[in-house]
C-alpha cells in the first residue's frame, strides 16, 4: 500500500474513504478532516498503481484496486465496532462492490459523484468511443487527457488543480486506455450487483456534474436494493464534490447520514 494514504485515529465508528481513477487520497483530504473532527476514525488507502507511475497504473486492473479496499475494510472491521465507506467517482463503484460482497458487515455507504455513465456536459463529442478505447487500433494511441474544468467549479481551486495535474503530483493528468477498459469492466460488474446492495446509502451528486450527469444518481437510486436511500443534489459544484464550492455541505450531509446508521 502506498505511503500516501490517510490514517486518522478517532472513535469506534471507522470510515473507509475511496478515491477515484487516476486520483489519490489528496482529493479526499477535506472530507477526511471533517469526518475525523466529527469523531470518526478514517482510513483512505492509495489504490494499486496510483501514487506511483502511469506505467504501474497500466499494469493493474480493477480487481487489484478492489483488493486494496477489501483488505483494508476487513482490517478495519476486525478492529472497530462500526465500519462505513464513502467513495468519490470510481471510488463509489468500489464502495458498491464492497457493500455487495460484505453485506451486513458494513454499516452504511456514501456515494459521491457516482459514475456509471460518462455523459457530463464537458466531455468531448467522441465520448461514445470511451468504452471501446482498449480495442485495436484505439488502444495503441488513445488516452483521455484531463481538461478544464477538471471537475471543479471554484476557479481558484481549479487553477491549483491544473498546476498539480501538470506536475503529476496528486493525480495523473490522463486516463490510459488500459485503465479505462478496466473501469468499464468494473461498471458492468456494479450494474449487475446493484440490486443486491442492501446497505443504507446516501447518494450525493452535483446538479452540474461535468463528467457524469444526474442520470447516474437516478440510476443508483432506482436500481439499488437498499430500502434506506437518501439522495442529495448539490447545486453549486461540479464533479469533484470533496474539493469544490460546497465541500462543507457534502461533509455535513455525509456526517449526518453516517451517524444516523450507528
């Protein structure tokens, strides 16, 4: 596991935070700090192949990313009285996969910017090619580069993220075709298991999400097997809910929901 993970000791309700594809725990730091201040123990590991090099990332698949999450959860479950999980973007998919696999062992889940369909307003016209980008001849020359607004509505934060991406210091600036192929494999898996997820769930999604429209939140709400689902639409942010204008509202809603599930 990478040295770049977050580990904050708190109370007996622990929360596993899961970052997105090509990202890092950096994108979860504001949420982690708020949860910790509210009394939770926090762990946010770096997924396999992340926080290293693009070549290393391309050598890993979604099951490698998920293995880190499952192992961390089981360690937390053995140590703490209550364990919940929260994920951002692809992290929310891994969160759903985890909830399906461990069942009642997990207390609750928070899904932030769930991405089952890449249908946001900022994506290029050729976004329909993303699911087949791994196939020849696309795989030999295609990778999706991060572009403005980088999932950030806050202009000052967007400038900071742009500088960090250029330096590859907190996240990779592009999605290799191999990684996108694995992401779409994960999406297919999550769509299949979604009706089996019975964990209490909060869905948080930006009204103006630039990468994944509200259709994603609505799909989860409609197909998840849980009888306790709360959906919160965030009006003044883009995709990166944990870093954008209303990150405090996102933290407040997450904390309130997780505390209700003790």
